[in-house]
């Protein structure tokens, strides 16, 4: 599985995913400062699942109808990287087969899936 980790999701999340054996493109490390339109287009064109904390991607997918290969939107009250990793580990352990082509909103207490394509 391939993940494109947005800058706001953090470099530690990208490192952790790599340690788990996933292929990762880290915006922070590899393309710092690129705009959201470029990020979501790159994720689609190159078959990455986008991990982000930026709710603007919800607007891009639902209002602007951008295609995607999957988006994990982290809406966490505790934004520390350790919490992000803890929550993502739960998502990957329980729902990895449902991530492709779904828009997934993740909080500390729930995970909501929405098919957009």
C-alpha cells in the first residue's frame, strides 16, 4: 500500500509508515510547500492514499469533485505525532482493506467511511 503524507500529518508519521514497510511519499521531505491541488492530483495520478489533517481536502473531494485513490482525514484533538501514529495503527490494523477509494474521517473515538467514486 502507498501513502502520500501531507505536511500537516507530519514527518514522524511518514517515518513510522516506512518502518512498517509501506511505500511513502512525504510532502514535508520531498515537496515542501506544494499546494493542495497539486497534492491531491499527484495522489490520484500516482495511486497514493492521502493522509492529511487539512479539512480543505474534504471540500476538494466533495464540492470540487477531485478524483482520489483514498483519503484519510485526521480530525484529532490531540495533534501530537504519537497520537497520530497510535490512531493510524488502529485504522491500518482494522480497516486496511477499506481504505482504497474511500474518504475516511478519523477522530479519537470514531472512524467514518464515505465512498466518493
